[in-house]
């Protein structure tokens, strides 16, 4: 892992903040700054004269023309595909729509696919790039906070199966990530808070100093202060890059990135995808993970309360929804991908800033933590 600038955010597209993901010959930079989509930053990462931007019907009208103009100024021929917007379209049918478009445009193996959008667009475009003609160049241009701090980094790509989220996919690293923080200005408040859940997650699982920084800057982040957002994204990407460098294919340490996710996925599945945003479910899920860590004697009551305060200050729920009983939540946790040999592996907190994988937690303690962080408690 390395970085070009040690401290605060910078606004000039010609010297963007940068974090490197060190993966040998598959290493790549993450550029973080305002107005990057108007700059020539991408040109050196595009190996031929052709590009296909894949976006959706919400993001394309906002940003595709600007990105296209920048690419055309660098002598690239650009085609645009705007997919329908929503998690429900992250499926095989939409993937086929992408392949059809690429065939129709007679795309060759050097044509670069650019994902312009949130995590849904990034995941499906990445998988299309990994599989079309056995792999074409791919660039991530994330436009949600969640995508800028998490989904665009690390190479997980894929689509949902009707019976499970992200069940079909591949590890496929982008050639670079272009995180234009200016695009976050049009993001709905709820989506911004959902992205903050992942930012908090990094502080909790890896770096207590970063958690302190988040706590001190949470209002600035919610007000979309450009320097605060750039710094939050930079720190988050540094942590994710380090974890991915150590464990690209999730043989071990990468699982720590799932802090709060086993509880959160149960909320998302139980409520029906889309009613609670992923980040909202992770906010409540991290509070349950903290409560369980406290019950196991790993962190104390004041740490637990502090986590709830930070999650709440980010505009996120700290309790699981009343509509889902604790028993139903526990049942849903059993179908999570993190279940191995019938045993639930939980990411808990050893202390603030240090997560641990624990797979021998007693049922009584798990149920007690779920009940204590339920809306009806
Ligand atoms: P999303 O892609 O659905 O975007 C959220 C909403 O914001 C959408 O309606 C989108 O059109 C809109 N939007 C995006 N950018 C905007 C902008 N700048 N201005 C206005 N509106 C904008 O959701 P998300 O939270 O970005 O991503 C969630 C997806 O990411 C899920 O499918 C999840 O599985 C996946 N994910 C993947 C990874 C990974 O490592 N690959 C990690 C975390 C999440
Ligand atoms: N979002 C979890 C991971 O990338 O591993």
C-alpha cells in the first residue's frame, strides 16, 4: 500500500489525492478528488481508442456527457449504455443486455468498459468486463460514497441470483478507480449516510485514530464538506487496499470487512431488499456486533455506547427493525455466506479499531445481543 499525499484533501484534478492498491502486476491507483471526470486522468489507463461507459438512467443524465467529453478530448471513441436503476436489475438479464450491446457495437478485446455509477453498476460492469471475450479492460468511476470507499476497490464483481445476493461473480481488478467527490453532491442524504456506515466500519475494524477522526468530522461529512469527504474516502481506501493486498481472495483477513454484515444481511433479506439500504442495515448490524462483543467481555459498555452514538450521528439506525422478530433475524443469519460447515463465523470487536473473527459464540449470547439491539428492546 502507498499513497501520494499524507494529509489533507486537495481539489486540483491535476494533482489528485491518490491511494495505490498493491497487487503485483494487477496493482492500480485510486484517484480521489472533485471534478476528476472532466480531467484527462483516465487516458493513460485506456489501452486503445475505444471505450464503453456503462451507467444507469439516474447517473447517466447527470455525469455521462462530462465523462464522454473528457474521453473524446483524449481521442477516445465513446459508446454509452444506460441500464435501468436498482438492485433488482443486478441480474443475469441485465448482464445479457450488456453483452448484447457490446456485440452490437462490435467491441474488441482492447475496448475498455467504464462503470459510471454506484455499487450496482460497478459490480455488474466488472463482471461483464471479466467475462466478455474472457476479459476486457475495466475502470471504475464510482459515484456513491459506498462505491467510492468500498465496492469499487478490491475486485469483487458479480450479480445476484434470485435465491441469493452476489451469488455469481468473479474477482476482477480494475485498471484504476476514479472517485470524483463532486458527484456526491447529487447523492440523496439517505445514500450518503449509507456510505458513512462503511466508513465507520473501517475505523472500527482497523484504526481507532480514524474512528476518532470520523467522530470529530461526522457533521462535516454529512454536510458534504469536500475536504472531509476526500479524507474519509482516502483513509477508507488505504485500509481496504491494505486488507486486499494481504488477502485478495478472502482466504482470511478480508473477512473482517464483513463487520456488522451477518446481522445486516439478515435485516436486508428479512425486510425485502431495498426497504432498508445496505448501509442502514450495516449500521444496526455493527451495533449488534458491538453488543455481542461487550457480552463476551471484548469491549466495555462505554465503547459500545460510543459506537451507537457515532452510528446514530451518521443518520443511521442503531436498532434492528420492529417488523422482524429476534428469532426471525437469527434464522436469516444461518443462510448467510459466512456460515461454514454449519458454524456461524462472526466478525466481532477485540477492541475499538481491531476486529476479530470468532466462530464459537454461544447461541444464548447471540440471541441476547440481537434482543438487546432490537427496536422493541
Ligand atoms: P446503488 O448502486 O444502487 O446506488 C444507490 C442509488 O444512488 C441508485 O439509485 C443510483 O442510481 C443513485 N446514484 C448513484 N450515484 C449517484 C449520484 N452521484 N447522484 C445521484 N444519485 C446517484 O447502491 P450503492 O450503495 O452504491 O451500491 C450497492 C451495491 O454495491 C450492492 O449491489 C452491493 O452488493 C454492492 N457492493 C459491492 C461490494 C464489492 O466489494 N464489490 C461492496 C459493497 C457493496
Ligand atoms: N465489501 C467486502 C469486500 O470487498 O471484501
